C-alpha cells in the first residue's frame, strides 16, 4: 500500500490489487478444477535397487487443464496450501489412489502400494487418518497398500497435531516415509523416535553421487545409519545407470527416477506393470 502526504493509508494500489485479483481468480479456477475432476494422479514406479523388482509407486498430482495442458503441482500446491484448499486436494489424492487400487485389483493386476504426498499444512488441519481409514474400508483394501510421504521439514517442529496424525496413521498400519531427507536438519534418532519407516533421500544427493567422492560418502553414511536404526532408504531422482549401480553398491534399498520410468497416467502405469511381470 501507499501513504499519502498526511500519513494516511491509501487503499488503492493497482499492482497489489492485480495480484490479489489474480490470486482470487486462480483460487476459483482451482476450485472449478477440483469439481470438474481435472486434478489427476500420475504414477512413478519405485523398484528394489538390486533386483529391479517393482515395490511401490508414488502418486504425483497434475492439473489436466483443458487449454493450458498439464500444470505441474508446484504451480498450484503452494496456492492450495495458503488458501485452505490443500485438505480438499489431499483427500482427493487419497480417494483417487484407493479407487485406482480397487480398479486394478478388479482388472486382475497384482497390487503394490501407492505412496501419497501429504502436505505439512494438511497434517496441521487434521483428519487425514480418518479419511484414509474410510477409503480403505470402502474399497476393502489393507492399510499397507497406502504409504504416506511427509517432508523432513515438517518433522522439525514436532507439532502436536502432526505427531498425533502420524501415530493415527501408524496405528492403521500405514508406512511412513520421510520425503526430501537431507534438506532439513532433523536427526536420524529423532526420526526413529517418530517411528518413520523409510528415508527418501532428496534427489540433490542422488545427483552428487557420480560427481564427487563426498557425494558417495554422504549417501553411504545415511544408508548405514538408517539401517542401524531399522529404517530403509530410497533414492529419488535416479537418472543414470551409473547412479543406480553406485546405489546398489551402497546398499540403498530402493530407487526411483527418470532412468527407471517417468511419472505416467494410470493406463500407462498398468501397461508398465504388465510388462514388468512378463
Ligand atoms: P516430491 O514429492 O519430492 O516428488 C518428486 C518430484 O521429482 C516429482 O515432481 C517427480 O516427477 C520428480 N522426479 C521424479 N524422478 C525424477 C528424476 O529422475 N529427476 C528429476 N529431476 N525429477 C524427478 P512433480 O511431480 O513435479 O512434483 C513436485 C512436488 O510437488 C513433489 O515433490 C511434492 O512435494 C509435490 N506434490 C506432488 N504431488 C503432490 C500431491 O498429491 N500432494 C501434495 N501435497 N504435494 C504433491
Ligand atoms: Ca514425494
Ligand atoms: Ca522428494
Ligand atoms: Ca520435494
């Protein structure tokens, strides 16, 4: 805003007004998109490092915009988080993932778990454990078919609401993954106390693997400490055969990345699974 000569606040600031208007418009578009089922999940396989066998897949949301094409999550998740829409999106993601599993089961595909990303903001709002339990019951799915990824940074505050949601999910039998591990400052012992099952090391560290000795040493330290504490390790952002080979040498449990497969729509994922079986 601006002040006039007498120190009084002048309301109208065209730039600010444009910004607010476009945020409001974007929020309304996002609400419409939710109602028109334009938010859809793509799936990216996660495989065992040594055998290459499919272990799980990550659900990654996209906005399938009729004019603008595919809008990536980083272009609308932050707005959803700041405008109170994130819980609706989070519920939609869980609903879609469970329905997808049920559909694949009906088609005779052997099921592997789907891991969903849950925003820290959504954890603060609560209700995820209840929504997930209801969806699992509705589709008669065991709880180990859904895994939850939560970013390392969310763990730092040890916020009461987040902790109680995490234990609610754990009681259901859902595996908990620490996403973007290595980008925050949480200690492994803290994560073990929170009974996290899996460390998903941020792709920045995978990128360093083939480039420097330090990159390798860092990863190796994470793997051995995680294993000593009973957690398993996933590397994300695996883009080369070389990275995959090093991760196998280091004993990293599972890998995910463009070198294995890009995120893809459900029908492509089903074909990928059929080929992987054959
Ligand atoms: P993330 O959870 O860390 O997801 C990994 C991101 O890396 C995804 O980007 C994925 O497509 C991308 N990726 C996968 N393999 C590779 C690779 O080999 N190299 C590189 N450079 N990138 C790779 P995406 O789908 O654009 O998602 C970005 C972020 O948006 C996610 O980061 C996650 O934080 C958020 N997000 C995605 N889906 C959801 C969702 O359903 N709910 C919430 N709350 N957040 C989501
Ligand atoms: Ca993730
Ligand atoms: Ca990540
Ligand atoms: Ca991330």
